[in-house]
């Protein structure tokens, strides 16, 4: 029984599963999304982006070395993933690289759920809501406020990108017989 929706859809389209063009597009999309994620993680707390971020609010809440540490802790593992995606473009990844991807992006997904979506959708967190009101004051958002939290546009795009990377990992793993193969 086929449990992977991606694989089932790909196998239902004749010739698509083995298509070199499709695999190449997946690889480029995978690298493009990771590039965006690395840029976001490395720069969003440091470079003013108009209404997309509030660096002054972030600095009021977090001292310089805390910002530096959180930037490095998030950006370095994502950069490692990006470098290995480029190094192994079109080739199978060693098992440990597969694990690095799954651990890195799995932890990102858990973190974004814990920090944003669970308090926003289900479990109010007054301390987090108060902190976010300072950090994300006057930033652009398109979602309504819930539980005192308004997910800003820039972080929402990051979260969508992280989930798309996980989706592409699943496509690469289950539809093509392994990540990078």
C-alpha cells in the first residue's frame, strides 16, 4: 500500500517519476528555498527591511550577543545543508547528510510550531505575546491577531519555506528512491 501521497501522484503520471527534468527542477527548488532560508536566518535581525522587520524592537528585547548566538545557531546548520545540497547536486547523499537534513529541518519545524503556531492557534502564551508585540511592532502581517500574537509576513514566508523544504525532502526520498539520487 502506497502511503506517500507524493510518490502515488508521481507514479500515476507516466514517465514523470524517472524524468531527469523533473528531478533537476526539484533539486533547483530545493537549493533556492534553502538559499532563501539561509539569507533570512543570517540577515533578518541585522538588516533593516522596512516594514518586514523591526530591528530596533528586536534589540530592545535581545542584547547583541544573544542576537549573534541565535543567528549562528540557526544559520550555520542551514548553511551546512545548503552546501551539501550543492555539493551532491544530482547525486545520492551519504546517509549522515540525509540525517543532517532531517534533523536540521525537523528541529526548525518543531521550533516554528512551538514559537509561533501553537501559541497563535491553540495555547495562549502571554509572555511570548508581550515579547512579540515589542519585537514585531509595526511589521507587515496579513493574518489576524489571535491570542495576542500576529505572525508577521517575513516569518510566515520563512515557515512556509521550511515546510516546503521538508516536503521536497519527502519527494526526493520517496519518489526518487533517496535524497539526492
